[in-house]
C-alpha cells in the first residue's frame, strides 16, 4: 500500500509539473517594413515573407535565430535571441529589426526591444503573423493567372498554383492556345517537393453562358494547431464582453485572423451572437482560419433556420480546398 501511495504521489507531482511548465513568447518585427523569414533553432516559422512574426509557446531561455529577408540584397541576420530575464524566467519578448543608418543593412539589437511577463489570453494585433512553436509550417502557395482571348468572344484563363514544401527555385509552365509561357519563382528557404495544380476556365460572351470558378480558400491553417484551450477561453470571454453583435463580430474576426481555430471553437464563438445573420457572417469568415475544413458541416448545428445552414453549405462548396 505504501509503495502504491508513493507511486501515485510521484505521478501526480510529475503531471502537475508538466502542466505548469512555463512558456515564453517571441515577437520579431521590421521597423522599416522589410519582409523576412524567421528560423529558430533550424526550424522555419513562416513560408511567406512577413514584417511582424510572433512565435508562441517557447520553452527554452534562448534560441539561435536566423532572419532571411525576402529582398536577398539585404542579406541575413544570425543572432541568439533571449526569451528569459536575468533570473531565468521565461518572458514575452519583442525584438526590433531596423536598418543601420550608415550601411542601410538591417540589424537587430542584442537586447530585446521590450520584455514583459507572459499574459494569459493575450490576443496579438491583426497585423501580426502568429505561429506556435512545434506546429507544422503550412506550404507556400504561389498563384499565377494569365488571361488571353481565344477565338473571338471566348476568353480562356489558366491559373497555375504552385505549392512548395522545400527547394530554392520553382518553375511552372502555362500553355494558352498553343503558346507555352514559363514562370520561375525563387525562394531562399525552399528545397524540393513541388506540387503544381493547373485550373483552366473558359468564359463565353455575347449571349453565351458564363461558368464561374470557385475561389480556393487559403491553406494556412489547414492541419495546423488550433488555439490552446486557455487562450481560447480568454478570447471567447473578450467576445462575450462586447455590448453589441456588431462589436462582437469585429472582435471575433480579429481573433480568427491572428489564430487558427477548430470547428468546435468556431461554433462556440457563433453561439455568442444573438442574430442569425451575424452567426452566418462569422461562420463564412472563419472558414479561411479553420484547422479542419473537411468537418465544417458541424457548424450547421449553430443555426436556428435551415436556410442559414444551406447558405453556409453553398459557401463552403464554392471555397472547397
């Protein structure tokens, strides 16, 4: 009995320690608006150039960082960034990248621009690209659209979407009316593994018919990590504290833009709204930030009228990824 009790106590202490593990956050922004890619301990944090990146849930006091600018003429910055204070307490730190007055090259300070204690439920501004440490980085998409008249009143549009996991240079060929057009995209962070999708649309005018082409939704949050339960609870409370549906909707959209949400979280936010129209508006808006778009049918349960569910289903069908 004594051994069993001791084992249970140790297990409880281990679980409590794991749950209470401290975390820190890192924000890096460019004062001059230069877009960049951030690499921490060899792990890419973004596949599209950003001017303001926030990495949450860091668990080490310092990270080896590399900042690679979208404009390759600006060079690179390699620096150890400290996430903790002098006592080893993990903090919410911000580093500023700015251009040197003499050389014109970007540089980053040895000390953080700011360092504050970690705040539970903090919601980053809408212009900040938020990622979670350890979460998979979504693939980069580059879309090239070429429209050219073919045989009188018929216009043929060919869209080439190149999704890249890793490589340096990506090439794509577009063939329109027998004319072959080449497109080359260079990215300093890419390796190989390239998937290219071609979509061709034909539109006939002067009394003919027009076949609309659905606009594909972005894939930035698909299969990514949704907001943690603690952060989401605070975000949901913030939405509830707004006095009117209009301000609730505005706040909810800001939260969705800065984070990824699963269908259950989106449904909880929808249920905060008092009007059916507002629920539908947010449900459509949040689709682009859902981690599981294939399960978006679950949102039908938040509506009181079947017409709203049908409206959302039609919208999702047109945005299918």
